[in-house]
C-alpha cells in the first residue's frame, strides 16, 4: 500500500473564490470595453467621411471637373439624386461632374453606412445633401465652410466623446473631439479651427 503525501486538485472553496474574483474583474472591465467599442464606432464613421471628402477633393484637383460627396442610399442604384435629407450616416457616394448642371453626377465610389445608424453624422445645414469641390480644391457647394458632428446615439458623453469635422471654404478638412458634455449639434463657434 502506498501512502499519499500531497493534495491533489482544488477544493470547492478555492474554485468559488477564483470564480468570484473573475466575475468581479469582468464586471469592472465591461463598461470600459463597451466605451472602447463605442469610441471606435465614432472614429470609424469619422474616418470614412473624411476619406470620402479627401477622395473627392483629390479628384477635383487632379481633373478638369467638379467632384464631391453626396448622400446616397444603398447599392445598386448609387446616385446622388435619391437622397431625401442630409443624413450622411446612411451612406455616401463620391461623384464627379463635368459642369455645374445639377443631377448629372457620375458616382466613382460608394461608402455604405456600417454602424446601423448608431453613429449619427449631422451636417451644419441639414438640407445639405452634397458637398462639391471645384478644380482648385475649394468648396463650390456650399459656398461657405460646413461642419459635421459625429456622435454615438446622438449623445456626447465624457466616456464617448463626439467628433466635429470641419471643411473650410478653402477645402481644408480638419477634425477635433467635442468637449465633454457639449451638445451633439454643429456649432459655428467650434468651426474656427
């Protein structure tokens, strides 16, 4: 007969303490992880809009035509004329246009909204359904700068701050985080950056 000298396995108390510690750590980490996902959603939408605006401006500078970004619905009928409002979070199309004649845009690329309308992109003029750059890279429509505000579920909180995107009349595109608890609406006082 052999004699056992050491313990084998874990006791029930040790397992319960380990599970309790893991549960407490998970409960503490979950809100931070959710905020990380929300901040990432806002950043993704902002980056998609900025990329579309920069693509349109580059097209306008490289060719002898107007180019811009317009509100568009989902493919396959990607046109700038099917927009019903300035909701840029539903999808955008980058277009080129040979002249100032309205509604003769040729879509070049399409960016579909990816966050299920969770991140709202609000322009300073809600009737603005397209932004056009001339061959000098300056804004042709609207004639003045335009600001967009991107917020998660339309709210700006200290944990998930919104972002303000400004396109100046010269065509310069810049973005900045909104101050904590600022309203999630375009504000011309913030548009001076």
